[in-house]
């Protein structure tokens, strides 16, 4: 026995009570977008608001074509025709539709064509099939009528739920986590980024393997064969059929590699600390304009794209305040609601840099339908990576495209914020001034008379310290200002008078 799965698919299916025997006679009602879901009414006895609760709704006006991506990219990326499926448990209709719109963007970013999007109101997702079991029949008809080859579920599903859906629908079923992992796999460029994504994917697949018991190789359903499309990139499903042990070996190897890569970065970080160079991290929701802002603030020239998770590999630029103090500014991977835990774990060393910085520029897209939701989602990740203690300056971006009422609402809610447009340059000077005043200041006040042969100390002062006054005298340079403790102790060798 190379693997000892304690999971038995048949038992698991039995545990989903009447799944196999379930006779749905409701197909007609189910296809209608607002039809009731009689099968769930037993669960919610007394609830009369059935039409609302059980509606299998279509998301109105959802974009189904990749509008702003070129034909070439479109052909290259378009691998699947997908149907999005959500379960709406709490919140307003607008929340549910925003969530589905985001799922649609994610799917398009992964290269899919979204044919349809439906969601159902339920108290909790069905343990066997996520959406109500009766609704699966309706979904099957939509799948068949539209020619979809994949359904994407808006949630983090149990392996058995995905499996049940695949069995019923005869097409591939992917959850939100799998979709996001797939985008990361497509976008990772650096060695470290690729290793991080692969680690996250393997951890995700490892859990799925256990779920599928003896059937270790996940079969892609429908027209999509293994190795292609969402969930098939990266480590490659064809390679994982042997056993979990191979995955574990690979995970251990990746962890070692990542540790080595981390130590290189750690050295750089220590070097920066030794020289007391303050660091600023640009963080925020994906597509908020973080890379655009870095470009604006430092001429970094990094990739900007109207796509989710365009940036995966962090970029750090050395820059200076207008009075000449050196600091670094880094752009990093964007966050998203319910960022898969596997990714947070795998990207921990990248994210530690955010937690370790002196200031976080929290960029939020002021033109997004739910900027407050984005701020909250990002702060959840800050808490998870222990970055909540780092001073945060909120940068409300895309002022050129945002509703002034929304900007006013955000300003009232986030008093420590600046409003900018990385696109037009509006507010950038104010943002720079705010950043400069937030940077940690050298701690020691000093006054020295530096002999002219100590130009090196004067140089360091320009870079690491703050010079309040400087005068060239017959005996040397008379200089007064603030310096960090190290530099101040060197300067103390040259007291005035
Ligand atoms: N209208 C407008 N669009 C902007 C502004 N800033 C950025 N954008 C656009 O927003 C999209 C995303 O910009 P990026 O800078 O790539 O965003 P990001 O936060 O780095 O995104 P990821 O790396 O994908 O997480 C691009 O299409 C930008 O052109 C702005 O101030 N106004
Ligand atoms: Mg970016």
C-alpha cells in the first residue's frame, strides 16, 4: 500500500443522505430563474419568503466577453466555456452580484469565457452539492443547453461536493480557490513566485487526493481533457496520480528551495536595516492600482494591466524624499476576498515584507462598487500576516473615475487617507508629502564639526539622516540635524568646539 486513504467515496456519498435516490420532479421549475426550490423548503419550515430564498437567479447584465483584452490574448487564453454558480447566504442582493461579478472577472482572467452566471439563495450551502440538490437538475439543463464544459463554484468546496457535481453535470467543476490558484500559476514569473504557487497548488491537491480516495487521478469531465484549462496547469494533474507520498516529497523540496530563496532576501533586508533605510510597502486589493502608483511615485516602470493578480512578484525600488532621505518602496501581490489560505501560507515570506515595513500604503480603488468591502478584505489579510501594527496610509486611487460622493464617504470613514489618481497624477504630490511625514525619523539630535576628510560621514548623513543646517567653516563642515544611533555615535567623535 503506497497510500492509505481513510476516505471512502461510497461511504461519503451515502452520508449525503438521499442523494442517490433523490428523485427530482421539478426540472421545469428549476430552469426558470426565479422558480422555487421545493426540496429545500423542508429545511426552512415556516419561511414563507420562498421565492426570494430559493431563486436560482441570473446575474443581470454580466459581461460575457473579454472586452478589453486583445484578440490574440483572447484566443491564447480562452480554454473553457464556463458557467458560474453561487450560493448567496448573507448580505444584500448587491453584495451577491458583486461577488459574482468578481468571480466572472477571475474566470476571465484565467482565460475562460463566461456563458452564464446563476446563484441561489440558501441558508447554507448544501453539504453534498453546494447548491440545492434539486437545483443541480436545473443547472444540468443550463450546462447542456449552453455547451459549457466547466462550472465554477463561488466558494471553497469540499472535494466530495465537487465530485458529486461532476458526476451529475458530466463537466468539470472548479471552486473559487482552484480558480485563483490557476491564475497565480499563469502569472508567476520569478523562480520564487513559481515555487510559491506550486507549493500552494500541491497543498490544495493533496487535500483533494484524500477526498477522492482510491481514485487519485482527478478526471476532467466533459470536453476538457486533463492537463489543459483551469486546475490543469502548474504541477499537472497527470503527474500526481501515483500517490500522495510523491506530492509530499515535492512539497518538502519546494519548502527547502523557498527557504534558500528567503535567506537571500533576508540578507538584503538586514542590509537595509543596518543602513536604516526605511521601507514602504504598497498593498491592497487586486487591480486597485498598486503598480500604477509605484510607477507614478518612483518611475519604476513595472507591469500595469487591467487584470486580476497582474503582479505576483514583488518589486522594490530605491527612492528619495524631496529632502534627500533614501527609502524603499515595494509593490506586492494583490489581495482578494477569501484569499485562499494555501496562498497566504505559500506567499508568507513575500507577505512578511509587508509586515516588516515602516509604512503601508493601502491602495483602494475609489471607483469600485464596494471599496469598503475591499478595505475590510485587505485588513483581514493584514491581520493574518501580522501586519496590523504597521502604520497605514490609505490611498484612495482612481479619483478620476470615482464618484465624488463615494470619495467623500471614504474620506469620512478613513481620516488618515489621501486621494489620488495614478492615471492623471492628481494628488500625487500630497501623497508624497504624507509618505515623507510618515517615514520614521532618525532618533538622535546632533551637532558636529566634520573635518573635510570625513566626506564619507557627510555622505551617510545625506542618505540616512536629516540635515537641519550646514555651514562650511575654516575648520570643517559645521552640521546640525538628526541621525540614527549608529551614525550619531560616529559623529560624536567630532564635537563642536
Ligand atoms: N481610471 C484609472 N485607472 C487606473 C488608475 N490607476 C490604475 N488604473 C488602472 O487600473 C488597472 C490596474 O492597475 P494596476 O496598477 O495593474 O493595479 P494593481 O493593483 O497593481 O493590480 P494587480 O497587480 O493585478 O493586483 C489598470 O488598467 C490601470 O490602468 C487611476 O488612477 N485611474
Ligand atoms: Mg500590480
